[in-house]
């Protein structure tokens, strides 16, 4: 009697695990609403203890914040750090974190337009050098689209139009930075 009960339990458990695996989303979904820059202590501890080792940290003493650049972005760009990449800006004095676009390790000073082309669809994002809320909303929109391998991304910056994030390695770097940031601010 016990062996039939054990077998039924194991089969039921295996079925539930399989069902959970099959129905799991490909990537985490962002919580709806505006992304808040506030960082909870538990999320900050997770980031510092687990994820921060993957980032190059630059401490800006004049502004009392840290710039966190993902180390593998140079590998993903064939040894060059050009093109737009997102950098996590941590402000530990106020328990906040931001996401900023950079071009060649410099914050954007001119306006940047990102175009996302996929078949008949076309998305366009324009930003100026300032406005961390704009950068975070662009990141949230891009996060959902980076899993589609058919999309092409272009940047219009300083009068030049250039295809960006062409390789899967570059897109993986962006997805990783986005996941880390959104987890840090509690949006995932």
C-alpha cells in the first residue's frame, strides 16, 4: 500500500515540476507601473554579494556615486567599448540606482535616437543626455524586445546612423544589465 502511495506522490510531483517548466516564461516580466529608483536593502545585498563581481566599478568621489559597467561588454563588442551601452549608477547615500546610456564610456551629451526595426514595425526612442527616468523607460521597452532575434537596432548619434547590438553576445550583455538593474530596483 505504501509503495503505491509513494509512486503516486512521486508521479504527481514530477508532473507538477514538468508543468511549471513548460509554462515558465522565457524571460522575467517587468512589474507594471513606473520604475522606481529606490533600492531595498535586501536587493542591494543580493547585488553586492552576487552580481557586483561581474561589473567594473568606477567610484566618482565628486558626486559620491558608483558607475557599474558590465565587464563583458568589451568582449561582446569585439574588443571595443563603442556604441551605446547601459551603465548602472548607484547612489548609496540615498539608496537609489539609475540606468544611464553611455557612448564610449562617456555619458550622452547630445541627443540620441534609437530605432528598432522588425518587419513592418518600427519603434523610435529619442533621448537627451539628461533624464534618468527617460533612460529607464527606454531600457524597459528594449528589455521586452531584446529576445527577438529578428529585430535590428540603429542609433542616430552626432549625425551618424549606425547599426548597434548586432550580435547575440551584445544583446546578452544588455539583457544581463537590464535584469540586474530591474532586480536591484525591485521591478522584476
